[in-house]
């Protein structure tokens, strides 16, 4: 009688990344020289990443994200690709972190005082609507105000948790497609964590994670890995008086 017991061993990080399709890069013709050493080989002319090397990069990025959490610093999540919108927004919402999905609003970092004015306008209108202060306006006026609120929410709602300060770091999906945000961060000496595909120049990123940045499964994996590390840091942060953040945001 065979008494050997079979158990399902927990998946390693590499196995989880493989299951998420993180190893698929882009066609070799689009490869940036800076990612050369992270390419394991080719499959039908498409770059295949060495996930053991990606695991090291992910570990470094998670360690930094956790450090940000411990120090109660702000990490801004950015996802411009349609595949990343709901993932980035819902994950940031869960951990009460600032986010930007869709088109990056130029100057959100380099011209922050002007952006802050619009965020404050949104907060003021939301306060007035919640308190009933808008009841003094006519029905038509309230309709226009509601449209104004909707427009402002679409563009600036995710920035409310920043308060009056720039983010201490940003996390982006695809540093090439989010080049404007990355450049603005670098101009202000704000560290950048990024999931970078084979067409990205990883020398522009402080904590690159060389992996598939195009599919939902891969994006979801890395967003949650960074968010979980940051959240773990927050849980281990020294006890101190922290002002409660305004989290009036709408889940995707």
C-alpha cells in the first residue's frame, strides 16, 4: 500500500509571474538595449524575459515600497493604459493611496500648485454637495455644477489623497507610455518604480521591474505586489498622529 501523501506546494514568485504571463516581452525589433541582459531568449521573434532576474528586481522594488509605507510617505499609482485603469484605481482605493488613471495631466508634478487649485475646487464642490449648500442654486445651475464635478472627478479625483504635498515616489505601468509622468518625477527628484517592457529605457527608472506591462493578468500581479508591500509598510509604521485622508472616490 502506497502511503505517500501528495500536497500542493505553494507557488514560487517565478511560478506566479509565469502564470500571469509576465515573461512575454515585445518583438525583438522593438527591444531597447538597456533590457538586453534580462532577456532569456526568443519565441516566435518575441522576447522572453528571464523571470529569475525579474524576481530580483521585483524584490528591490517591493523593499522600497515597503520602506515608503513605514515612513508614511505618499506613493502615487499611475496607469494610463486601458488595461490598467480599473486595476490601478481599485487597488489604490483599497489602500487609500493617490492614483492617476487615463491620460496623465501634464504638470501634475512640475506645476503642482495649479493642479492643487483644481483638486481643492473639486473638494470644495463635493463638500458643498454633501452638506446641502448647493440647494440655494436653481435646478439648471445645480446641473451645471454636477457636470463640473463629474469632469473634475474624472481628471483629479485620484489626487485628493496627496493633500498639499507632491508624492514621495511614483509607481507606473509602462515607463515608455508614461514618459511625461516619469520625466516630471525625475525633474523633481522623485523616485520612480515602474513595470517596464522590452521597449523601455530602464536607465530612466530608479526601480525597474522588467516584465510584461500590457496584459491585465501581468499588470494585476505587479500592482498588487507593490501595493501589498506598501500596505505592509504602513502597518509597521511607528505609531503617530496621522491626519485622516479624504478618500471620497468612486470605485471603477
